[in-house]
């Protein structure tokens, strides 16, 4: 993962499918919110 990130530009402004697949474990969609879980265990919630 470190080698992959070192190859990326310092400030990426474009979507990267490869980076997304390496970082995101799962995305769960509920009626009232979306939960994004990263492979590191960090979870982010987005509520409407």
C-alpha cells in the first residue's frame, strides 16, 4: 500500500478506481444515511 501511495501524485484531484478499491472495505446504504467503512476500520457516516 505504501508503495502504491508513493506512486500517486501529491495532490490528486481525479477519482482513482485503484485507490478506492485499496482503501474502501464496504459501503452500506440505509434509508437515512450512508456508512463508508475503510479497510483500516475507520467509519464515516453521511446523513441526509
